[in-house]
C-alpha cells in the first residue's frame, strides 16, 4: 500500500503541479518527474527550483532524489513546471519506475 506522500507526489506528476515540502529539515520547492521504488523504498526524482538545501542550490535549480519516507508537510500548488537539462546518463534514483512525467 503506497504512503500518503507517494499518493501526493503521484497526483502532482499527473497534474503537473509543484510540490512544497520539508525534506531532511529543509524547506523545498520541487517538480516531481519520476516516482517509484529503489530497494523497497519509495523515491521520487524531482527538480528543485527553490527553497533550502544542505548543499547550495545552484541558480536555476538542480535534480534531487528524495526518499519519500523523509518528506513532510507536502503541499501541491499551481505554478510553472520546472525541469533541468537532461542527464548525460540514465537516472539512478528510481529503479522500478511507476510513473514518469514524460510518458
């Protein structure tokens, strides 16, 4: 049974909604792109475009892999869809993909 966080991220992908949340104690603003599992953990590949980070968030944003069990205070909102440049190699955040915004 998927977690509440998983359900909200799935809804955000299907509707192309932005997500605001707290991850590892930091406020984040992200657009989720891929959702699924890696080694029995629910994970999301997101593009973080604003908010806080343990490492400095570069201008324009950066790809982030989130463990959904560590995501709190999730809110969906309308706003522009953000994405970054494609990776030079295949993403490794989500091994078993449930949903991909590009499919």
